[in-house]
C-alpha cells in the first residue's frame, strides 16, 4: 500500500533552479517529480526537506537567495 511522502524541494546544483514537490504517494510519477532541471537540463538534482520549503523556492526564484 503506497504511503504519502513528505513534501520536498528539488534544487539543481548547476544553476540553482528549484521546484517544490508534493507527491501524492511514495510511487512518484514523472509529472509529480522531475528527473531533470527544467532550466539547464542537468540531472544533478538535490532534494531538500524541512520547514518553509515554499518560501525558499519563492526567495530563490524571485530574489536569487
């Protein structure tokens, strides 16, 4: 039986592109969790867990922080 996963961010280590992911189960689909950076095409993605994930994505996207 699939279990609900915790939300997390994926961040590209090359260009710092970030996306917030909220998978519906532990079986990820390509539509829920990308396997490549949408900006530069790199597969070197790092996952990030913790608090304020959406805020981190917003700050990185709009202010470069």
